[in-house]
């Protein structure tokens, strides 16, 4: 198991290297020039060709792409000095992901300030995924073919067919604007260390929207997996021994039924941590997803690179964790 985890981590480092290079090249050879954007911002849209050339030189756009990429990777390991204009210099300590072209702030420090918001969204939404989806799916599987099962599956199919951004937007419009429910009056992220009650109330609507929409998928996953497990020979053997229905379902069936659900959940949870763009945008949560969206529109290369690396790292780690948990839940699976 240890050797497998180490092997996966090493392959993950290679993946991160390739992703960082891909993002770097997309912006380097992209249709718009970041130096022009920075020059316009710093000169209030009075960027002259001479000033633009200074920014190009200091940002390294006059050098070969591999030289600048090497400088970027060196900064991640050992730090580096960054210069935007003719005199403005910044010392960027390792791990240096650069300075934002827009705010002139260290990207790594900005990312750390936004992580709690994204983690809050992801953990709350993921908890509701499982807390609602699995019990409802198991209950539907136990009543397979009944009117309640068909009505439940049909209604969840209708909900999941709605685009998530529209579902979240309607949730916010009705519960916050139209019905003016006091509990949802102020959405957004507030540090839990400053006011836990305000943190909870600010995140609650985002959690409900994300959880209610996501649990429809997990209900279907759990139901389908449980239906398949309940038809296995060992389940029929357990029933023939006189075990109660609850014992058969929850002691013998649920553990095997959870294996594919946990596999999907691990990947989706990694995606949530990488940044829930629509949730953060609609509910005014200043997290990594919203930050990445703004950076793309503003052609802020250091921020885009950092968020891409963060998302890739989270997905790689979540996949490794899923594989380990998979082997624990299913004794038939063993990793060498």
C-alpha cells in the first residue's frame, strides 16, 4: 500500500508539471498580451509603446518561453525577484507562485486567504450530498418498483436535469429576494473564528442549494448500487439464515453498495475543493473558484496558473484517497 501511494504521488507531480506548463503556454501564445493589460491598468489606459516595452522586458515576454517557465519553476522551489515597471520590484519567497498582475499581491498569500471560503462550501455541500443522497437511495432500493420509488426517482431526475447555475440562482432569488427569509438575508463567507453564527447563516443557503442539487445524483447512485447488491447470492444467504431486514441491508449490503458511491464522491469532492465557481459567484462567496473566474477574464496569468495547480493537486490527492478507501470498503480489492 505504501509503495502504491508513493508511486501515485510521484505520477501526480509529473501531472502537475505538465498542467503548469500547459497553462503557461496557453497564456504565452494566447491572442491577448498580459503586458498590455498591466500597462493599461498602471497608466490609466495611457500606455505608450515605450512603457509597454518596459513591461514586456520586466515580465520576460521578450525572452524565450522556456526561460521564463524555468524562472517560474525556480520561484516555486527557491523564490525569486519580480519586477513589473521600471522601478517596482517585489521579493517573492518560496513557494512563489508569482504576484497578481491586477492587485500586485503575492498569489500564494491571496490563495491562502480564499481557501477557508472554498473549504467551507465544499465540506458543507459534500456532507449534504451523502447525508441526504445515501439514505434516500437505500430507502428507494428497499421499495423498488413501488409508487413511492418511481415518484422519487422521477422527481429527482427532473431536478438534476435543470442546469445547476439556474437551480442555484432561483434558490437565491426566491429565498433571499422574493420571500425575504431572515435566515438567508445575508449570504457570503464570514470567518468562523470571528462569528460562528454569522459564518453558518452566510453559508447555509449555498450549502442547501449545492446539497439539494447534488444529492439527487447520489440518490440514484446509491439506489442503483443497493439494488444490485440486494440481488447478490450472499444477501440471499443472509436472508435464508433468518437475519432481520435491517441487518441484511445495513450490515451486509450497505458496505458493498457504498464502494461505487464513495469512488464518485471522492472525485466530486476534489472538484468542489478546486473551486465551486457558480456557487461562489451567485452567493457572493470570495473563494478560489470565483477568484479563478475573475483572473481568466482579466488575463491574470499568475492567478490562473496557481488555481489550476491547486485544482489539479486536490484532484490527484482525492483520487489517491479514493483508491485507499476503496480497498478498505471492499476486501476483494487489494493494492500491491
